[in-house]
C-alpha cells in the first residue's frame, strides 16, 4: 500500500527539481546528486500527495531551522534541544484540515544528522537536513479543501515554507509564511 504514495512523492520532488533550477545555484553539479534539494537557511520544503483518502506529507528542512545547529549534538543541552524538536515534529496538531477529517496514522522523523540514533552515521562536514514524513487517513479525501500548517509557529527559524501539492485532480505550489499558513487544494 505504501509504495504508490512514495512514488507520487518521488515524482513530485523530481518535478520540483526541474521546476526550480534557480534554487540550485550553490550546487552546480546537479548530475551527481539528483536527489539533493536546495539548502537555504530560513527556508524549508513541504510536499503533500493525496491519493484517495490517503494523504502523505513530507517535510524537509535544514537542521539549523529546527535545532539551531547542523552537527551531531555534543552535550546534554543540545541533545535536549533535539529531543524537544522531535516531540514538536511529532505533535498531532502540526497540520489541521478543513473539508474532511484526517487522522494521523504514521510519523517518521529523521534527525540522524544531528543525533546518534543506534547505528553510527558518518559525520559529514557542512550542512545537514532534518526530515519528517506524515501519513494521514482522511474520511473523505475528495472533499479535503485546506491544510493549515503550524510548522512556522513551532519553528520560527522557518521563515518560508515552499509547498508542492498533488491530488488526483490537480497540483499546485505555494509559499507559506507564519502569518499565511493555509494550503488550498480545491
Ligand atoms: Zn545549513
């Protein structure tokens, strides 16, 4: 069941890369890293794919926007910051909906770039990302009208959220700010 939605998200992300070549000015070698998204502090990406009643939301952000640093947490204070950020990313009210009720079924938060999580990762120099995936089940997906995103009020360092969304009917793109956090999908 999961695979078709992963495919949709993958297609969506690749269409974003094609549609937004100007975002890659700091990554001239696009061929070697086709999946690499732009990394601009203050900006993060959100993709939504609605298929039937299943809504898949993917969030990707520079770690600096979420925890204030982009290296592995080295002391108790930083570890606490990472844990608190993870709790905020797991909050059930991070997204709210109109037109249809949608309930959160699955959350996957990847903060491995800023904390050791069981298996060791190679420490990379430079920037790092945090990603989160949410799977919602909606009561009547075709009636879903808006998704309001509460990420920016929880993570004020995210100044701009670049959104791409896709339903069976249409697709669109928008940029959200803290004071305008509504995605209208129909
Ligand atoms: Zn960075």
